[in-house]
C-alpha cells in the first residue's frame, strides 16, 4: 500500500501506484505545457526581460493593471514590468491592448519608479483605459472571475472597444444565436458589441456573407464595376461614437499600401474573444482594396445606414478584406477613429501567428545551441552519451519486467538500478 513503511521504517510504493503517478505527472505536465503555450500566445512571444516603453505605442501587447499601485484603474504595465517591478502586487491580466505604451513608473504611480525604464514621460496621452483596468467587465460591470458565481460564465471580447461581455449580456435573444458549430466552437472570426456596432453601421451595407451565421461563410467581394454588394442589404444600425480609439495620419496613408501587404502603420489592433482563428487567405485584399475614387458601396453610407437600432455583429472570415478603401471611405474611417479595422496586423490571428513564429524561432535557436554543443564533442564523448541513455533505458525496462506489479518499490530498488548501471560500465 502507498505511503506504508517497511520493516526498516522506509516509505514504499507499489509498482502500479508508481506507474499511475508517472502517468498523472505526465498528464499534468502536458496540461501545464498547453497552458504555457497559450500564455505565450497572449504575450506575443515577449520574453518579459525588458520594458516595452522604448518601443512607443505598440500595435498590440499584453497589458496588466496593478491595483496595488493604481487602484483607480487608470494605468497599464507591460509583461516585464509586471514581473520585475510589481512582483507580489495585486495585478490583473488584461489580455492584450492596442496602441498602448507602458505606464509603469510615470506620474500615475506617484513615488513608485520603474526598475527597468525609469525615464518616462509624465503621462502616455494616447493610451486608452476602460473599466477592465479596475477588474470590471461587461455591461453588468462585474469582476472576472465573479466571486458570486459558482460556475463562471463564458465571455466574448469586442474587437473594437476590447471590453469583455457575458454571452447573456450582448443584446441577443438567446446565447444560442451566437454562430457555433455542432461542437460548440465559434464560427465567427470577430465580434462587435452593440455599442460599437453603431460606429460601424456602414457594415450593414455589405453582403450578408460578411456576417457569420450557421456554417462559416467566406466574405464575398464586389469590384467597382459590380454593385451587387448592395443587392442584399440587411437591416441597418444607427451611427454612434466610439471612445478611446485613435487613428494616426501614418496609418491612414498606409491603408492605401495594404494591397501590397506592406502595412507598417503604428495604429491599433483588435482582439477577439473566443474565436481566434488564423486565416492565411489574403488574395481577396488585392481585388477590393480600392485606393481610387470609386466606392465599392456606391451609395451614401451615412444616409443609408442611420435608420435602425444598433445590434451586435458576428463577422466571418476575410471580413476586413471586403472593406472599401476608396478615398471617401478612408476619410470616413479616419473621422470615426477606426482605421485599425483595415490593418491586417490588428487581428488576433496575426498577433498569435507572430507569437508562434517567435516561439518556433526561439526553439530552433535553442535546439541549434544544443546541437552545436553535441556536435562540438568528440566522437568518444558522443558515443558515451548515447550509450549511457540506451543503457539506462534497458536497465529500467528490465527492472519493470522483473518485479511483481503488487510489490512495493523502495529507495533501495532505485539505488540498485543505478548500481547495476555502474557495474555494467565497469565491466565495459
């Protein structure tokens, strides 16, 4: 029996219990590695060894809020500062934020100074903050996890305001209206909440294929010669105003160059809640990125989309590729401060794709270093290592095959394995 003591007072364990423990440890390690992998995607491959302040307003990065230092929830810190400057503090993980610069140690932290980058501006005027920085989410203004709930509810993030919403609070008749497949996986690429949908009511002028319903559609496009984009106009939303979003002139100019897939703007990105799916199909953008005076919509979008009540939107794959890029629409995006919707690098899919690429590069570099170490060894040293590994596998396999599964394993048994290995090496 596990945890029993033998005659010498030594703790023992049966072989079955040992193997079950090894299996359980393996499962836990697998789960732990999966968590690390997911966390690495959130961090965007950031090593967390230096403050990101010197990089300016980053398109997207992982951001944290320290309630110990800024209980008002009016400041955000980068990964490195979270680890180095705020260790032991009450810190909230905010997933990622667009167009954000690390606040650690600025005037909002009063006497507190950043250990990694102490020379910072008094305030980052382009940063935007919402109630997430206080640990509150959704229209219900509740924390997550919610201490009043035994089972936490699923939440979805709006790709515009970047707030998180409970499925029951996104102004749908039922959560069942959320586009999902038979296994419950989301079929949409991005979600826009009811409040933000008023800002982009022009989306209702595009074909219904731009919105995800049931089976995942791929957004179709129409060129300047084909006005079929207006043949099937769904109900429209009211125009509105979106706070906390900035669109720079640099971004507006780069939108025209998006056809060449060379977007280098410093504008913001968006994040989705439950449906971060990478989409490598970018051929559509070349046919619909109108940079001339011909508008794909072909109508006065302001007059045509101002009659109906706003409602949440679930958008299908490639929806951003469909957006018109004529001069008139570019001006409209700038006026509404939503130029980031045209930036391919704004999507969570691109953010995670870059994170995966960084991780793979790190692994290749690490594996390369290990391989170089091995290759730099002499032939004898290499054979010693390989033979040692093979001998240990054989000895351990022999041990497992020779013992009774119900027999207790003691420290003496383990020591005997290594003693046998030593004796074998001596005979050689």
